[in-house]
C-alpha cells in the first residue's frame, strides 16, 4: 500500500470512529441527563430519537453536497458540523440539548450516506475489505464512548456536560487529518447521481430500505436503553456502561469478518439470517435473565447487530455500479430507514413509562427483530432490479 493510500485509509478510519460516539455516549449518562434537565423516560429516549430522525431527514443532503463540492470535501464539512453540534448539546437547558443533538445527527446523516460512496470511489475493487475496516471503526467508536463516559466523568470531574463535549475533540482531529484529501484533486462523478424517482421505483431500493431501517431500529433501541435496563435490574452504572461496551466491541469482531466473507458470495441472505437470529437471542437473554451472564448476552447481541449493520452497508455498496449511484442508493435507504429507526427508542421509552417495566418494551423489540429477519433475507438475495 502506498503512503497516499495509507493516509487515505487512516483518514477514513478516524472519520468513521466519530460516527457513533455522539449517539452512544448519551446512554451511559442518560439517568444524569434526565435528572439534571428534568426529563421523563420518553423525553430521555427522545434525545436519541432526535438524532436518529436527523439521520433520516438529512441524509438526502449528502448527494447534493457531494455533487457540488465532492465526496471528500463533504466528509470534511460533516466532521466540522459534528464537532459544533456536540458542543451545543452540552450547553445548559433542554433547547440546547435537543438542538445540539439535531445538529450532530445531521452531520452523522451526511457521513452515513457518503461513506459507502467514498469506499466505492477510492477502493472500487476492495469494497468488502474497506467496508469491514470503516464499519469496524464505526462500532469501535461506539464501544469506546459507551465504556469511557462514566470513567472520564469521574476522572475529570466535568459532569455529563463537560464529558459529552469532549466528543468534539476526535471530530476536530479527524477533520485535520482529512484536510489534505479534501483540498486535493477531487474526483468528478462519472454519471451523476441516479434519479431518485428511478430509485423509488426499484424493488431493490425498498428491500434495502426496509432492512436498513429495521436493523437500525433494533440497534438503537438497545443503544439508547441497555444501560438503563441494567441499572434498573440492579447492575452498577460502571458495569452497565461496560456491558454496552462489550456489545459494541463484539460488533467490531463481526464487522471485521463478515463483509469480507459475504462479499465472495452471490447471495448474502444466509449471512443476514444468521445475524438476525443472533440479535433475537441477545434480546431474549436481556428480557429473561438480564443479571445472569449478561456479558454473554452482550456478546451474542453485539455479533448479531454488528453483522447486520455491516451487511446492510455492504449490500448497498455491492448492488450499485459507481460512487454516485452508491451515494444515491445509500441516501434513499438510510434516509427512509433511519426515520423508521427513530421510532424505536421513543416508543420503547413510552412503553416503559406506560407499563412500568421492561417486559413489554423488550417483547416489542423482539417483534421488530423477527421483522428484521424476514426483510433482511429478502434484501440479501441478489436481485438487481
């Protein structure tokens, strides 16, 4: 690998590391945030919901920006917006909390959409390997945020606001590393983005959108509420955060291995089914025995969720012929999919508030996992229409 390629991969990795801490770092601090700001469980779940809604609503901005300034500069802009949003979110009051969450969510939306296109543009013959690398970095960043928020808070004495604002620092570092790429020669799109009207008519688009949305919903439900579930089951806050981190680290193992293997197959349906079944087992473990070998449930859940996300992004990259088409397909699938996914944390918070426990919310999550299995198998089949 040349020095330029090595720096490009390093930039992708550092950028990807920033794609989840702004979201994953909320859940270990959620009890403190709710108490400090005076939020109900539904209001607490709405923090994650606001961010995930923005992942959906503002995904279509990414192809427009990429068409005007190029994929590489779009990534730089998104990193800077992310840093700004994280800082605003840490300011005093509920309006700043939700506004900052929306700004950060918008930045992540842009990054979500363009990353498959960046991979297709710079590494068209190594989509599986590069998807594996950047998705592993993505979930690794989530794992680090989940594990480190409480220890950093106690180490620094900053409180939840100061610690959550620290998430801006890696985003700024990634932007600095990406500067040479962003201001180098930009690759022009070969054919421009595929028309969204044509994408909307394609059965493939809607299969991928359904898969992306449901697997994201089942993921964000656990990302938002797992530490709270463990806390209410009697597990200390530090352990609850580390259990979520175990789940996210297990995702890293899955995202490193699964795309490389799945790329070699004509159909990814078998991989998708196995990932969904593992996710179901993880949900059942948390529902029936949250304090009995919780680390095992987190490993199983993490492998299933990591594989599901990696497969969704890999299938988007494989099915579209060029970077512009990948970006357009990614925008449709992730935008509509994340709007659907945004309902998850909010609805689970409402069910928790109404029922007074976690049985009904987790049963609802299990139903979503079964839907994920069905739609995922259909999306994994190599239908090119």
